[in-house]
C-alpha cells in the first residue's frame, strides 16, 4: 500500500477504518503558513488570519447591570454572542466604545465608571450610580474575531491546496469539497490569535470513531436484558431520558436531541417494537438537585423520574462532572437502589467534553483520555455494579483525530452540543445494542 493510500481509503468511504499507515502531517511554517505532507506530496499553504468584524453604533434598548456569572455577565455583545452566552476571547477589548446615541458626537460613557466589561467573555453592564440610565438605550461600537476552519485538501490531480471555511462566532464547520477531493486536515482559527501554532492544526488521522468489533454478547444482552427482550419481541418499551440542559435541550429542533436521535435509530433497528421516549431535563442542575426537590416540585425525583415507571432510564448529567469517584459511587449507588426497586434498567451516558480550560486541558489535540474524576467514577461504578455505561466521552476525546476541535461542536462555547455532538450520544447508546 502506498504512503498516500489514506486519502484513497477516505475517498472510498471506508469511514470506520483507522489509519495504520503514516498519517498526514501539519506543522507551522511561518506565522500564517502551514506545511502539509500527505504521503509523498507536500505543500506550504498560506492561511488568512482570523476574520475581524467591525460593529458601529449597535443599539441596545437597555443595558443590564454588570452582574451574573462571568460567562454571562451583564448584557452580551450581540456580535460575540453564541447560544445563550458570550464567546470567550473574541472581543478586542480596547475597541469597545459605549455612547448614549449613534455617532462620535454622542456622549461617550466611561469604562469602570459608568459601565464594566468582562474582559474575556465580552459581557458589559452598567454600574449603579453611573451615568447610564436603566431605561435608556446605549450604542456600542467594537471589533471582534470570528472562528474559522480551513481545510488542507488533496485534489484530484494530487496537489495539496487550502480551502477556506466560512467564519462563525462559535461553531465553524469545514468547507465543502469538490468531487474527487480528499480532506487531509483542518486549520482552526480559534478567535483572536496572533499566529498559527501546533494547537491550531488538526491532521485527519482517522475517518471516524473506530467502532469496537462485535465479539461475544453485547452490553444490552448482558446488562439490559429486559429492555432488549421487549425490543426484539415487538413489545411496548418505555425509555426515559433523564438529564440536565443537554437533555432538556431547548436550543435545538426536537428531532436533533440526543434522545430523539437514539429513539429513531432504535426504531430502525427494532422495527416491530413500540418505543415511547420520555424526557425529563432540568437545565443547570445535577442528579443531587433532583433528589433534593420537595414533593410537588416541577422536578421532584420521585414524581418526575420514578413515577414514570420506565423500562430503561438513560441518564445524561454533565452537571455531575464536578463529582469525584467516591461521590459518584455514593450518589449513584442510592439511585441504583431506587431503580432496582422500580424494576427499571439503567444506562449511564458519560458526558461530552466541555470548554478545555474548564476541564484542565491546555489544547484540543492529544486528548483521547478524559481527565475528569467523574468519568473514571462512572466507569468504575458501572463495572462494579453491572450497570450499562454508554461511553460518549471516548467519542468526544477522539474528534481531534478526525480533524475537529471538539469545541466547534459546542453551540454556547461552553457545554451545549450541536446536532453532531448529540449524534455522538446516540452512537454510544447504539453501540450497546445488537
């Protein structure tokens, strides 16, 4: 097999094949140049710097007080706003000017006297006692950087060229390719950066997540036998998706939620089954939040989870990610007793990756292993208690090998996956079933 056979295999659509030969290589050649090598073919490509957007006299009917969490403090600037909050490191702070009207002749408000700015996240808000009225508009002018994914592409005539992606504030996608072209790698313009470094370069090392080979009984056959038997027999099956904002998922169309993607694929695999998918999600909360709610609460654990009497409960709680291994064993052990008393089976989804700095990661490459104690705790809990674990974290940890910085799948720049990220949950769940 020739060195450049990787591109040929991708072109043939062998998406589960994992690279065995030498992978493509990408390395900075200058501030805005990258050397790309695929087999015996090499090229130095010039990359455009991040796209800068200049905003003039953007009207805000009122300006909120400068308060709230740092990632959503005051009022988000419209240009740097992703889903639900601002985008970190996009704003050029010195460019922000706030006035009481459009144009340079209007009154200019003073930073740290009339308003404050969150320096990383681009939220701004008025100060009590400052000159900005609570009920009057303000006009903001500023400059910010967009994100972009450019692709190094092997053309049909065996040349490596650069295809520029479409800029986006938070979730840029690689550009479309022409017939006969193969994507070799991606260059991630991650906002306000001064030059390219290895952390911005994502050679494509595998075409897709390497699905494990089928050998012996599946997880569902061993740990979810009652649910599987009903699916195979064509009997009614009640499945509860239980989680936080990723399960509630008010920010995506219904069919794109992880539980609905999972249900659709189960129905395709088990066409005779009658599957009822129930959902109980509570944004910003954890399993302990549910268990602490009093009777009559909209999210009381006994009334909104146990009382539904599902056959299978699939839990997703990235908000449990602060738990250590011991806390997982304690908290989840109590939940398991409740589920066993109910006669329900349980599958735990390990969480997606959240912001790199929130996870203690310094980059979005070479991150196959999830560093969070919670994930280790869930895996240990599942092994020790014979509970099914759908390990979505493994899939998120390998996105870099497929040329994707995982954060480009997070719509809020923090922890809300888009439909591609939701598919990874469904993929992990479907892996459990024969």
